[in-house]
C-alpha cells in the first residue's frame, strides 16, 4: 500500500514489545500452533497450549513477549545454574507471522528480552538453532549470541531423549 | 590390586547411585571444580559453588546424583515447557573422577536419572555435547539420546550469550 517500504520497515521495527500475561495465553497458543504447522511438527493444539500457557505464565520461570497486534512472540524459560550467580534463560521459541517477517519484529523481541534478562541479573541466554538454518544462526550472531564455546571455541550439538 | 579387572568393573558398575541433598554441596562443589580444571574452564571456586549448591539443592528444580564415595556426579535442572504436559530436564554436568572412568559409573548415573525423570513425568531430557567429543556423543546415543531432531532429522547447534 505504501510507496515507501523502507519507512514502513522502520515504523514496524520500533513497534513496542510488551511482556505477556496469563490473559494472552490463547493468542500465544495460536502463534505457537501456527509455528509448528509451518515446520510440520505435531502441535498439542490451541486449547491444550492455552491451558498450559495459563499456568506457565502465572509462574516466574516462563516469560513471554508479544509484539503489538501479536505479530511475533518470544517464549523464554528461566532456570537456576550452578556456574553463575544469576539464572540461565533459554529462548524456547521465537516466531514472527510469515507475512510480517523482515520488518525487524524478531530483532525487537530479542533486544527487549536481552535487556530484561540483563536487568533481572540473568547470566547467560541460550538458544538451540538447527544446523541448516544459517539465516537464524546469523540473526542470533547479529544479536550477540555465539555458537562457539569455551577455550577451544567449539560448537556444541543439542542432544535429547523423549520419555 | 585384583587379578580380575572385569569383575571389578562389574562390581563398580552396580554401585548404587543416590540423589544428593544440600548436605552434599561441598562434595559436589569439589567434583565440579575439578571438572572445570580438567577442561581449562574458569571455576568460581569450591566455596562459591558450595554456597550456590546449598541453595539450589534445597529447591525442586535442581536435582543431583552421586555415585558411592562421590566418584561421579550428575547435575540436572528441571524447567516447565509449553510443548508437553511434563517438564524438561537438562543434564548440565556429568562428571566421573578420571581414574574411575570406564567402570560404568557414568552409565549408572544416566540410567538412574532417566528412570527418575520418567517416574516424575518428565517429557524430554536434553544435553549439549561438544561437536568434537564423539565419545560423549556415542555414550549418550547408547543411553537413548539423539542429536537428530524433527521430521528432517536435523542436528541443532547450541548458541549462547553471556550477559
């Protein structure tokens, strides 16, 4: 609609990000469900996700951010850690609705959650990124993350076991 | 001392594993400090680790296992998760004192923590393993873990940012 896509981009990028509350559970559930659909991963469905989010968002260990109009969501879980004074945050999900990508919403979500984590005394923020998803790896590197760890600058693989 | 190293190996492998309590904090701190020393990673030191472990082990989100005589330790943190009914466990550290490796202590620790996690309704157990540490990757694969995820059987890299 606009003759100035760059200005649009700048406008969207500065949209405010807010921390979600339990009342946002159904909106977040819808976004996470869409997310799984896009990547062909089974989803427990919006009603189940809503009910879980209602409980999780009432606790301090799950923190969620929404961009205005819920065009993007970031979901973080916080846990204690023996190696540092402060806790560790894991960015479980970062999702932007497909047609609004490239407008800076993901970056605004990351910037906000990193700033809040720093204020809360968090020591480390972690993310697991698919090996083939080089764009996401670059995105996280631009936002201060690294996939190289320790004295030998090694990569680490994420291993898991479903019970 | 024994003429039958295989029997020794079997004996050690069946040594009981117990869940640690806050009273074990100093012993666990010593093991974790040794661990970091072995891999040239800075450690906050035994007194600081002891004090953190005393608080962490008093909470339900940090779970620690010790083999008899503290020859090995496994440290797990538990957090909620939106994708599954049950929580997610992360195996933060698994360490066996060098001279007692190859005796099955690590395997006994893993077997016990997986069994307890299943009983506690945990949905997923996670571990981050260095890319070059192929032995550790094989060890975890033997114990039911996989580094390949989702419909495309992809690997995922662990990214982090220190604050």
